[in-house]
C-alpha cells in the first residue's frame, strides 16, 4: 500500500527566526519517496515556510485521512501564545505578539492524528524552543497524543543569539535515509542522535521517542467492574487515569498484545465499513462512561472519535449534533470558553452544520449553534455573524 509523507519546515521571517528550518528540505527531497515513507511507493507533500495555519491544517488533515502509513517530517520552532500559554509551531509571519493567530497550535497536530494508530503513523521532529517555551516544557512536556510514534528532539534556546541554528537532527536523519534504507524508527533516531552528539547543546536537548514522544503516560485500559467495598470498608484502590492534555485525554487502549482499537477503526473506515467502526468506538465509549462518567476525558475522547466517524460516513447531521453535545458537556464541566478542546468542538460543529444538505435539519440545529457561538466565538472573527446570516437565509427559504 502506498504511503504518505508530509515534509513541513517552518520558521518566522526576520529576527524571530531561531532555526533555518527550510534549509533541510533539499536534503529530504533528495531521498526517494518510498524510503521517506518506509513503503514501496509514496505520495510526498512539501510545505516550506508556510504563511497560514489554516492552509497547513488543510494539508495535515488530508495527509491524516490518507490510507496507508503516514510519516510527517517536521522542522521548526515552538512558541507560547500570550493568552493561553499553549505551544504553537511558528510560521513565516509569526511574531511574539501574533502567535495565537499566525502560528499552528501544536494540539491541532494531535487532533488530526487522533483516528490513526501509532503502528502506521510517525512524526520525526527537529524543534527549537525560545526561552519561555523551554521553561514551560521542562514542567509540562509536549503532548503529542498516543496515536503516533514520535521521534526527535527539542533544542534549547541559544545562550548567545547568533545566526539561525541548523536543523542538525533532521539533516542527520535525511543523510541516513539517503543511503537508500529506512531502518526501524527507534534505530534511525539513535543513529541521528549519535551523529550530532558533539554539536553545540545536543546534550541538553529534550528527546522524544516512542508513542506520544516525550514522557508518555501509561495507556488507559477499560476496566472490569470493580467490586463494591463492604459497608464501612476501604474504598477500592485506583481511580481515573491522569487527565489528558488539550485534546480528549488519554487514549484508551486494549490490554497488552491486543490490537489498538484506533487501528481497527481506521481500517474499517478505509474499507467503507462505517457501521463497524462506530460500533468499536461505541463499545469503548460505553466502557469508559461506566468507569469514569460521561464528562470524563476518556469518555469525551471516544465521543469525539464517534463525531468524526459520523463525518467520514457522510452523516453531517449526526456529526454536528455530536460536536454540539461535546462542546456543551465541556462547558458544563467548567472548561473555559477559549480552551482548545472547547474551541475545536465549536469549530467542528460549525463546519459540519455548513455542510448539511437537509434544510429542515439545518434550520433545526442552527439556533443551538448560534447559542454556542455566542459563548465560544473561536479564533476566527465573524463566526457568530456567519451562523446568524446563514440561519436567516435558511428561514427565508
């Protein structure tokens, strides 16, 4: 099966550039597509110093939806937005004051890969952080989710500001791949680190290796029903898994040795077996709802998966309803209106509503979406006005 490769290199123009990210693209482009992907053949998409985060998101979404293995080679620099202090990948027009609007939120990458499996999805990253981001990452590691194998490094800020740094890790990866062979990614990662071990601050790099990358938390496995303690006895040990990051919390996984449910779901979707895919996700959702409740991170993760599965099946009404409900649950649980997961749910509900072909259903869901947009306007200006304008047009027909 052909693979898909996304080559993304981005850094700000001007004085804010910490790394010459695009400088690695000619070296990567010289590698045969099949070697980049670890498959016989592959489709390669290259993004060099892109300007618009929405355009990057579109390319990432298309790559994530492709059948077959996916490998993303990502080179760039990380900054925090001033409002929410969340890591973003800086793009060409990004400045310290405009991170929220001109950079790619890191959690968008995690969201777009949430239906894939670490068995066939990989990110190789060479990232540089400014001082502020570096301090935060030391306390709150970069959350890449558990549906992709992540290898690479995050380099610290330079002690003395000179010319932009070289993406030496990614160049080492590209040089190794130009031999015409792609070893297992853990071995490729080790070989690349060995090549740059004597360069600059390599010993201070934060290293990412394995599912989720740096410091992955243990996977959550659905539990069997716990016995109720005898009256007056001690409560059973254990509790909800540690809450996840910005999207969906920890990803439920089968017990060791069993197939990753995300892989089974992805395979069913690619084969057009949408009912089977939703059935798998529904079973996991029911399990975690019983264990942790409907507003838990685990339950919301599977609700989000099912909302996306409805979209893949062409059920725009069902997908819109699901995202509206998810946004409502998150808000009712006290999550801020500008929390990434809340904004993402509102944006996806809005997108699906705009694709509903049944006018009666669109009119039915429009007021609920407008109410949500009054509370959660999102990052793009005019979202509420857009809903209200379309709703007026629908009611006039």
